[in-house]
C-alpha cells in the first residue's frame, strides 16, 4: 500500500469512528439503540446525502478495498461474539413456547419475502429466480440478537419473562437464518468448481467439536485472559477463513466458533474482542452505507419500499403475536415479544452484504432492504411504549412453563449471569 493511501485509510478510519460514535449518541438520546445511528452514519457517508462526488472524495475508491478488509475482520469478531452469547440456559422451561413462536417468527416473513421476490420485486431479480427468492425470504425473516439484547437492557426487561422469551426466540431465529442462508449460498455460489471444497467442511467440523473444543476447555482452566482472547479471536478468524474458502461466507465459521468456545471464560474474552469489534465495526457501517444510493431510486421503488417494510413488519409482528397467544402468552406479553423480534439491525446488514457480495441482489434492492432494516429496528422502542410494556409491567407478565407454572424473574445461577452479559454485550453493539 502506498504511503499516501495509508494516510487516507487511517484518517478515514478516525472519521468513521467519530461519526459513528456521534450518530450513535444522538440515537440513544432519542430512545433508539446506538446501532440505528451508526447505520444512519453509514448511509450519510454514501452518495444518497453527500452525492457520488463528495462521497468519492471522502472515501476514494482506491482505499475502499482496505476499509472493506477491516470491516470483514470486524464482522468476523462480531459474529464470534454473537455465537458466544447463545446459552442453552435461556431455553429452560419453555420447550413448547419457544419452538412455536420462533418457527412463526421465521416462517411467515420468510414466505412473504419469497412471494414478494416473485410478484413485487421481479424486476430486481439477479441470476436464478429461485436463489433470488430464497435470499429475499432470508432477508425478511432475520432478527438481530445483539441489538435485541441492547433494547431489552435499555427498557430494563432483560430479566423479565418478556426478555427471556424474546432472547430465546431470537437465538433460534438467528440459527434458522444462518442455516437457511448457508443452504442458499450452497446452491447459488458463483465460484465455478468450488463445490468439491464442501467435503472439507465435514472433517473441519469434526475436528472443531471433538479436538478444538476439548483443547479450548483445557486451555480455559489455566490460560490467562490474554491467551483466551487470542485463542477466541484467532480461532474465529481461522474458521471464517475456512468457510470463506469452501464458498460460504466468513460469518458462518466465526459464528460456529463462538458456539463451541468455553462459556466459563466468556466475560474475559468478550472484554477484549469487543474492543476490536468496536473499532472495526464502524468501518462496516460505512462500507455498507457507501453502497446505498436512495437518490437513484425511481417512484416505483418508493412503492416497493413501502411494500417491503409492510411485509417485514406484518409478517414478523403478526405471526409472533398469533403464535404467542396460541401457546398461552398474555396479550401484552405476546405484543411485546412480537415488537422485539421485529428488530433486524446489524444482523440484517451482515446478511444483505453477503447477498450483495456474491451477486444474489443488486444495488437498488440492497438500498431498499437497508432502509427496511433501519426502519424496523427504529420501530421497536416506540412499539414497546405503545403496548405499555415497562420493566414493572413486563415483570408482571406470565408465560407458561411446560407444567403450566408461570415464568417470572430471571433464571437462577449461570442463566442470570448469562442475561447480564448478553445485555452488556448488546449495549456495546
């Protein structure tokens, strides 16, 4: 890299950090999670507001590849942290509620997205129509687990039944989303001759579970915090490189490594990995925002945006509310869970960037879907206020155990600590 480009990259990264922090602070002041402001900062840096000339001068094309590289590292670390947050204790006592609500939360918007791809968004189709439709379904069905945890923390609902059920369902929906996206990429991967590499995933996964996981557990019993941070981040990047090589995206490997990482050293690893993620993730927002050009959209696209947002909200909120009532949740609890699972945030942007990078969607539709992610995430806090759910009222709501007993308070022991760490992690994302 020439010295002049290095200077531009370093200065640009500082500008990104300051802008993302400022916009995140403004978002928090108006009752929104910081990620809403950070996504908005990325869009403001793009051609929609600054115009292509000013945007190109601020972030020249010759340095954007370096920013994309930094953003990819930030996304890998973020996905590792997301996998690390999933804890089995969150599912205890809700073996009926969580599967029903989670399936509804994913299936309904997924089917609506597939249908829209055929009927409403056919002019945006790129490549094979089946792959395009399946990807649109994935894009509408996702829920952002880390942003959800942040919202629950801000509303002091993290240890209430509403918070517990929402976190558990969001975890399942996230797993469904990544699994579905992996299948779509498996069939739509444009890399010619790359399918044979998939066979290599089997021994890699076996070694990860049966060799790397026990080794990490032994390391966790005596290793220092710095050693565990290096093992966590390094392992996430390595697994990300493997899944990228086989034709998937790096997010899958990093997420999977977070799932197998020892939970007993999670707090120490999170403290270090979150610093790296906090520095590099703003670059991801800007890289994502540079591809958004709402000024190039026509009148038809405005109507399409309205339909996309309506389908995303109705598919998620309507299905979750109906499923919640069916399994015995109170009306306010079901409405609150529905509002919370409508959060898409950063996870949505990651999926959209995967689709854009592999050619499943093009720029105009990408821009519409980014706006949808921003709008649905920003709707969450007002919707909670609308249904009247507060920390006190949320704690009063009940949800049935398998034996019909009420679920309340917070789970004992490690589960309680898990929720607190999830809230703290979400607050930083």
